[in-house]
């Protein structure tokens, strides 16, 4: 019986919809992220938006709904996309590479030196070392790294994010950044209008009395306030960090390793930067999305039978 490539994929991933959706195998935190966003937004519409619609502006719930759908769209696009997985070497290619590294060629075995495990390429005048991946049996492309969680080499590897249930790399980083940015705005928006709702209800009463105006609303108001307040600090902080990365055209992996730090020498610089923050933002966010290197839905080519 013929099978598709995703059914025999060697990485630690899950596939859905006949290979159209790819996620990390351990994606439980992703579902928690979805539930948290949906519940928080749903409670805002149930207990705050009606009052604000009548007494402040009809635009308040409309904007909140638009932000919610944009947050969910970018989250799902990040979670369900191929992050830029580099295909592994075929069995024949892997066997040839392993043989060339293990066996000396004809000649004096004493003078044999195995092939180097790195290659050097030049990118915009900067020398970049390509490391050999012994799992995928390939020399990783520039900026690629092997994810230990998904067991794949990923182009322009940023990090593995359990909150989105996927690696973040070349093909889904722009959606990840837009998810963070829109989620930051969404949290600040809900938090601000929950406070405005309480202030408008306060009138001549104390703030605590306004919160206790309706016993049914009180626990949900507290939930909104606490969740949004603490979420703002972490999400906005993370968004700020990735804004810095986008403006400098770096990845989290490169920043942690200090790949382009001046401490490595005066001649060390980021060859991927276009020279300005605005230019880097346009290159990262508005650049074209390259096609996936994985033929996930292609049919597995059966190996020819061995001759007797």
C-alpha cells in the first residue's frame, strides 16, 4: 500500500489534514494558549463589552473582535506552518557521507585525515561556518540549527516555542512576531477597557463598591484584571525583545550565542542586516515567504527490490 511522505517523516512531529498541518509532537501547551486567549476574550464580551457598547462607543467591542481574530489567525498560522525544516539526506547520500568519514581512501592510512565537519561560506563579506549535522547527515545552511525537541534542522532557526506548539524559523517567524505584537495590543486593550468599565460604574461610589456592584460580575472582573495585568508584563516584554531582533535582523539563537557580537572581534558583524532598522523590519516582516522544502504530501517512492 502506497504511503505519503509525511507518514514516514523521521522528525518528532505530528501531521494533520493529510500532511497539510505540521506541529511539534508535544503541543499540549499550545492548546492551553488557545483556551486562555478564548476564555479571556469571551469573558470580556460577556461582562464588559455590552456596557461599553451602550455607554461608551460601539467601536469598543468591534475593535476587540478584530484584534481577537487577528491574534488567533497569526497564532494558528505560526503553529500549523512548516517553520523551514531542511530535508535530511537520503539513505544513499547518508551512507556515502558516513563511509567517506569512516574509511580512509586508498593510500597510507596513517596520513589520512577525515573530511572536516565544517564548511566555510562567505555571506556579504563575512565568513560563516556551516556545521555538519550527524542526525540529518547534511551541512546546515547558514543560520540553520537542529531543534532537539522536533529533531529537525530548521532554516533561520529562532527557537522552539511550546506556547505555539512549533519551532519558529524562516517560514513562520513573521507570523510569530505579528502574533506577539497583536496579542500585546489585545491584552492592553482588554485591560484598559475593563478598568474604564469599572471607573464608569464607580460614579460616586468607591472602586471596591463598583466591583461589587454585581456579584456575578465580580470574579470575572478580577480574573480579567489579574490575567491581563500579569500577561502584559511578560508578553509586552517578549514583544519588545523580538522587536529588537527584527530591527537588527537577528534570531534568538544568534543573540544568545552572541554570533555577531563585537566581543568576537572588530571585524565581526551581522552580514544579514541591510544597514537600517526600518530596512531590517521590512526584510523580516514583509519579505516573501519561500516554499516549503518538504514534499509532505508526495508519495513514498518504493525501493527497488534487491537482485538475487
